[in-house]
C-alpha cells in the first residue's frame, strides 16, 4: 500500500502515525493483561493479538521496519508478528 501524501497532508499523517503507534502499544499491553483471564475468555487475547498484528502491519508499511526491532539479530516483536501472520490475515479476510 502506498502512503504518498502532499505537504499539506504530511502533518495529518504524522499525527495519525503517532496515534497508531500509541494504539499498538496499548493493544499490546491489553493482550498481555488478557492472559490473566484466558480461562474465562480466551477469545479476548486472540482478538487483541489480531488487532495488534494489523496495527503493527500498518506501522511496518509506513516505516519500512518493525516498531521495536532489536539489533541483536533476534527480535521478539518480529517473532510474534510472524507467529500471528497466518491467523490474523485469515481473520482480516473475513472482515
């Protein structure tokens, strides 16, 4: 997907990108907290993981990289993203 914008729209895009980054962080935190109720509502964690995947995917499309890439070679963010890819894309096609 291309995100070419005019100079006039660049400020709006930066604001939206910042909000998307904050949203991805919030979703990630909520998904972590949802582990505590996995017995009663396992779907909550799974759906939050899917929401995080799509927020992270959009950030990667704009930035051209992972939102938290580690320079050590292995990246937990990239590993989680790749782990969720097939399931999340399947859910995304259903929406």
